[in-house]
């Protein structure tokens, strides 16, 4: 198998040019990434460029010295041969102009060299700082991920122990703990991805509704129905659960007699309709304008553009129908 020679990035080529022209050392990381096959060519280019720059600087110095010599010779010749003061002034002005232009050329070369060298050094320092920040962020993210993985394991193990201890004497508490474990596990799994299958989303809602049934005994009943071919249909995570939570909070809990919640999903042509129907209090002043519903609308827009929507309707004789309309 032939070994692949890495291609230099634009940044590496810039640093190489700066090193060849002005002797600025490359960062160790960039030196390590440089191809060994290009070492000989780089050394040759560096030598040629240094020779060229030395010749240019020598020529500039010779030009300055020559101009100064011409100025002195011309000044003396003009002094000896000038017939009047005007000729002497003109000759002096001409030679002074040549000397001034020569000095300006040398000053421009030195200033340009200094500024370019400083700019390359600042670029190297900035890239080093950015690389250091990226390394720190990577380390921080790794630690947070490790912490996020450790904490759920501890939580689930503790809840599992509570369930085991409660089973002999408090079976209802043990069952509630089991439902809580299932809900938390399903919720954490859904948060790890931007999308979730309809089957898993319904399992999360089922675990949540079982817990709420314990809180609202004899006041909450529910059912979940969806077509078998929609089990693996994927939708943005947490949308369906948000609708169910809204139905509990604004519909079932405030109602004296509670109510019933139905979660129904079916396909109509090229659209998937996922509907949450409750028989709670119905529309109130804040219905349709909560943060949860705004979040759903924003997620739909980001995921589907104009192809998806959230529809809210009154249920008869009471309650609310919240429907997600998604492209199949």
C-alpha cells in the first residue's frame, strides 16, 4: 500500500514563506506535519531566496554608495566648473534628489520587511492561541460527556435499588419507581438525538402518563394508537411529549373531573398526522401562546420549513385537539 504524502495547507505554506524570507521559525506542530519529501526542496529554496535577498540588499547599498559618490564628485566638479551660482544650485539639487530617493528606497525595504515579519509572527501567535482554546474546549467537552454518562448510571442504579426495596411492602411505590426509571431512560435517549422514532416517542409518553395517573388517580385515563407502518417514522424529539404535557397542565389537572387523553397517529396521502386529543377544560386565554408551543413551531420550521405545521382546534364537547402535520 502506497503511503500518502499530506498536502500542505494554505497556512503552512504561508508560514514556510515567512520562514524562508525572514527566518521566522514554524510552530513545532506545523514542523511535525511538514512532509519529509519536501525537506530538500525547502532547503534549496531557502538558500536561493536568501542569496537573492542578500544580492538585492547589496545592490541597494552599492547604489546608495555610488549615488553618494556621484553626489560628492558632481558637487566638486560643479564647484570647479560652474560658471555661476545658478548652475551650482541646480547640480546640488539634482544630486541631493538622487541621494534622497536612494535613502527612501532602503527605508521602505527595511520597514516593509519589519512589518511583514511582525504580521506573520502575530498570525502564528493567534493560530497557536486558537489551537490552545480548541484543545481546552475539547478537554472540557470530554469531561462533561463523561460526567453526563456517570450521573444517569448512578441515578438509575439508585432508583432500581429503591424499587427493589419497596416491592415487598409498598408495591405501588415500586411500580411508580419502575415507571419513573422507564420515563427518565426514554427521555435521556431521546435527548441524545435530534430525532426519534414514533414508537419510542410513544413509549416515552406512555411512561409519563403512567406517572401522572399515580398523581391523578381516577382523574386521568389515556390511550395510544398508531398505524403499524409508522413505528419507525422519525420526528423531532420531545415534540409529542410537549403536547402531552400541555394537555395535562392546561386541560386535565385544572378540570375537577379530570379527563381523557388520546394519542393517535396515521398517514393521509403524503402527510403524517400525529394528534393529541384531551377532554380537559378546553381553550383558555393562554392556549396556543405558551413557550412550549412556540418551541414546537420553531423546531418544525427548522426541520421542515413550510412543509410542517402545528394545528390547534377545539374538541367537542370540551377539550383541545393539538395536531402535528409532518411530511411523510
